[in-house]
C-alpha cells in the first residue's frame, strides 16, 4: 500500500496518508516534496467555532 507524508496547514502536525485517505488522490497528483492539507481535528475545530459564532447571543440578566 502506498503512503504519502503530509503536514497540516493549521497545527503543523505531520501525517502519513494511505491510499484509502480522502485527500490522497489530490495530494499525490501535486508533485511537491511535502504536501499540505487540513487534518480532521483542525477541520472539526474550525467548523465548531463557526457554528458557535452563528448562535444568537443569550441575554444577560442585569
């Protein structure tokens, strides 16, 4: 099974991506020595923060 080393743009952690990873095809087509992508953890973190910002602000009891 082929694998590819890639680095997350946001957190900087290196990952070893196998052929069955969703981003493997796109990253392998780019002929660069170190591929970059956004890992699942950072993707979920950004999605959560965006969802939290869209929530209406609760009124304070003053």
